[in-house]
C-alpha cells in the first residue's frame, strides 16, 4: 500500500522552486539579470513506496497523520495566481465547429464528438480542418536529404523557442528519446539514471538496452514525488571499478504523471551531473503543459511567441538535450522533436537514418505540428482548468485524489466510496452519451469538453449514492491508496 501524503506534505522544495522560477521570470521579462538562486532546501524525509506505485497524497477524505514541517508545501505549484482569459475552457460547440462534414466527412465529425468525452490519453485528439488544410499547402521536399522547407522551418522554430542551437523532427516521442540516448552514449560500458517510473525506463520496450547497450538504474524518489540531487548523487557511478558501468546520462521526465518537476531542483541536478561530466536529458513529452502552466501562473499571454520562447528557454536551460512530443498535448497528428547543439543534432540525424526514422516528404505533418504550436498551445491552460474542476468534483463526492493536479492529469481512487475503477469505467461507458475511461488516470486534452467533465462527476456521484452503507464503510476504512489500480506513473 502506498503511504498517503497530505496536500501540505509535497516537500518544501516545491514552494521554494515556484518562487525561484517566478522571480527569475520577472527578471527575464524586465531584461535584467536574474536574481540569485534561493537557498538549497532541506532534504525531505524519506517516504517508502512500493516499487511501482504512483506517489499519492492524502485527500480530505482519508485518514490523517501528522506531517513534518520540512515537508509542508502547496500541493499545486502550477495553480495560477490570477485568472487568465486564456485559461477559459472551450465549449463543446466551439470544439465541434473546427471539424466540418464538408471537409472531414460525417464519420470524423461523429468521431470528434466521442473524442470530446475520451479521457484515456491526450493522444486521442483529431486534427482540425484548418490544421489539415495547412498541411496541404506545405512544402513537399525530401527531408532525408534535408530539402523540405516546412520541416526545416519547424525545426528552426522549436530550436529558437527552446533556446537550443538546433532541432530534429522525429516520428514519435519514443523514437526521439531513444535517438537522444543513443546519441549521448558513445561506447559501452555505460549506464543511465532515471526515475524508477520513467517512460524511457519502463515504457519504451527496453529501448535503452537494445539500441544503446546501456544499463538503466531506476531510482525511487525519497520524497515520493520527484527525484532530487540527494537521490541522484549516491547513485552516480564515477569510479574505475570494472564491475560497474559508469554513469554517462541522467534522464528526467517533466511532467511525470502530470506532476511538474520543480525547476529549482532541475537546476541543482544539472549542476551536480555537469560537474561530474555527465549529460542531462529531458523527456519532455508533456513539457508543453509545463510551459503552459508556468505562463498561466504568471498571467501572461500563451499566444505570444516571445513569452513562449522566454519560458521554454528558461525551463530547458539546464538540459543538454530534450525530447518534445508534438502529438500529445498540442494535438499534432504525428511527431516529436529533439533539441540540442548543432553537433549533437547532426549525429542524431545519422542515428535517425539508422533507425529507419527518416520521413521523405514530411512537410505536411511538420506543418500540422507547426499549426498546433501556434493555435493549440494556448488552449492547454484551459485543459488544466478542467482537470482542477474534475479533481475538485471527484473529491467533493468522496474520491481520493492520489497525485497533485498540476496540469491535465487527474489520478483518483474511488475506494473510499466503496467503488472500483472498473465499476466507474463501466458506468461511464454505459451513459447515453458514453465517456471513455480505462484506468484511474484521467487525461484531458484541448478537445475535451466541459460538459464531459460535468457528466463524469455527476455519474460518479450517482454511483456513490447507490453504494450500500456497509460497502461504503469498508471502502472508507481501507482509505485512499488501498486500491491495486493506483499504479505506475506514466
């Protein structure tokens, strides 16, 4: 069983890092030198975890235990301090009008109605008519020969937006992560350090071992939420012991389970690994959500390219490389990009060819991704608002919220209601206008409708009212985190 943490027990580092990042942002906006780094926070007390259980914190409906003062912090560091007009969710009608029967056909119009109520992943989105019409006008050169202007323009834009020298377009987030790791790894023996729940470690089909011939060391965060420099330092393999593969790369993931990695801690980890001649990579599959949350928190305009560039450049500064998925939060039909130095990207381009990942006439998909960066990125803040609305509604009904809701994911546990995830999924699927859910992970995207969120909450409330008193009492006694479905972060 996971240990249940209170909303006030997510580590002091989260509050400190939020303040530090905001101070730095203000300095950047005023074109003045950034303020000095905040003092290093105290190392949090250890929280034991079952090896693959999602970290959880105590909701208002679960049994309480006292929390250490060193672990008191706000649970939602990404919560905006002001109400931004850009964070207003779009209605179902507004979403629907972007896919017409004349352009997309009746079947796709109907499919979009279903996708508005699909909470399985933010990959379940549909390209809009405008997005695909842009693709039709894209260049049709051969990108394997680096001769496609639309693809080159997307790469140049992403490189500039992230403050890196160059970028490379790839087919998927898994491919770009593995390209990056292979490019960093020069010659075995070598090893990679990750969070034990990391996508590159758990969910990329053993790619690190296959392509890079590297050992992976998955570390459990002592604070139960995210890795710290104190977690990583003793795990570094720095000596000449021939029995041990030396550490050559540390991979962080932001977000992981929708939780934002505190920027101050990212900086500290970067300083640690770089002083030991180790590279730092970011699996930024949902880094767009991190940037959107930070822009939302500052009350800035997410449609301003300068704002996006300033925030992303700051967030990615500690990393030697990053993989940025384009087909998740922002809704491109396919693709991901890696960023780094020009030399690094040229070597990665070589490996992309080796992997069979070169796309000849890639201009159409690149243009669609470019459109999504411009038009869909500003909508991410609205998905975060809906996620908070959903979490608040489920918690008010009596569910446990088992991870901080920093962005567009909600992990919930209905055990205190005497219900199972399976029962809720079945009931949602049986609605006259069905809702699609397959786990306790709920993911919202730029085409999720507010109506679907409200229907979700209402159905769970209806189910809860039907649970016999003795069954509900047993669930409440078991508490949040008792359900075996509260699993791997992803």
